[in-house]
């Protein structure tokens, strides 16, 4: 039982430790983070009507590390893409919304690590 509580506390801490990237999709605005800082990008995702979001393979993996994705059904449907700033630099994170094999939407987020 103690193990379950510990896992829940760690999960809650990790969720709170990542700040959300606060800018519009594909706006071109640069969001700045410090090395070691965690951040997340949250997008609406309704599994009953829409496609699913996935991360593109275009960002510089030396600058930004993709940590994981978490789907939330309790808020009408959304997904968090969690990242960690690794080294100084600038990169673009591309997220794609697809249904079956068709890409329905593509958004790009500009990230700079200081």
C-alpha cells in the first residue's frame, strides 16, 4: 500500500513540476526555458471524434528531450506532451494530429534553451 502512495506522490510531483508552454500553436513565438527545466505542451484530443496527436521527429534531440505523453479524459479530452530542456540551443517541436493514415493538422512550437 505504501508503494502505491509513493508512486502517486511521485506522479503528482512530476505533473506539477512541468510548466506548460504558454503560447499559441504555430504562432512562431519563442518560448524560453533553462537547462534542466521541464515543460509540457497541452492539446485538446477527443478520441470519440478527432484524431490523435503524435510527436514529429523534427526537433533537435540534443536540445530537448521528449519525456512522455499523458492523455486526460476527465477534462473533455486533452494530451500533455512532456519535455526536458537538455542543452543550449533553439529547436522546433512539431506535433501532428492524424486519423488512420491521414495527417489532419500539424502544429509547430518554437523552443529556445538558455
